[in-house]
C-alpha cells in the first residue's frame, strides 16, 4: 500500500536526448509527488514536485507528467546534458502524514556526449 | 540561508557499539526526518520529529532512536550496531505546519560498522 515503484533502474541517454523515468504508486491517499536528484556523496536535492490536481508541471528542462487514474507519474528531462548524470528518486507523501516521504528505488542516469 | 547540516560526515564504529548522528535543520523548520540509504535499497524512512515530539517511525527496530531539541536540532542514536547498519544516514527538514511540503536534505553521515 505504501510502495512507490520506479523504473528503469539505470538509463543511458545521449546528450541532447530526452530522459524518461517512470514511477507508480499504490496508495491513492498520496497527495504530493516530488522528484529528487542525488549526486555521489551528496544528499538528495528537490528537483520538481507536483500535486494530483494537475496533470503536468514544467520547470525549465524538467517536466512531471501525472496520471491520477493510472496512479503513475514520470519525469522527463529534455535536452539532457552530461551534468544531469545523477541518481533520480521519485517519492510520494501525504500532507497530513507530516511530509514523510516514501521513495522509489532510484534511477541512475548517465548522459553521454 | 544555511541548509541542513549533518555531523559527522563519516563515522566508523565496531559492531555492538553505539553511534550518535546529529542534524541541524534549516532555520524556521520545525520538522526533522531521518532516512537510511543502504546500498541498493533506496531511502528508507526512519523517524520524524516535530516540535520536540516523535511523530512517526518507520519499520526499524527500537535500537534506532532519537530526539529533537528545543532549537529543533536532532540526534539519531543507533545502539548495538550491526554490520547491516552500515549506510548513509540522511536528515531532512521541512516547514511542517506552515502549509508547505518541501523537504530539504543534508549531505548525510556515512556510517560504517566493522
């Protein structure tokens, strides 16, 4: 009920390409869906987040697509750059649950020149 | 604005010992969360403190405990260390109760149990 499933586990994309990471959740009470970016040796940094009342949110090259009926959401990174190479985590939380985050297992993205 | 700070950066302990990890939240944030990031297992929720009280804990044994001080900083204690406790321990803070939901992470404490 509390799981968030993330795929793929790893992803290699050419520079300038589109990186797509997918997540699926089970708990329909989740109402906040952030994506975090983590570089080696660093803590995760909030990248972008969405609430289920919208189907898409875009910030620069990063877009979240949200499908409430399918209980799925995805991160699209447009014009992927080598500097985007990192591990990406999707997460979900209940606002009433104190912002405790349930994380996906992470996707290692490598953007090649 | 200073971010979430954690200390120490690295900690090496022997099996059976106790470890104490510290976290200072972003100024104005009252909630502190602890997560364990073990190799290959993603981030697992450990504990949530708000206003000095433990509000929720994850599926971890009681030897994982902590507290939050009046200045909202927090301590995570791990007793009777086991080899599988080796992981990156991450602290996050959030302005819970202010209508905002962002959680900001520190750089973590790498705990190695030998």
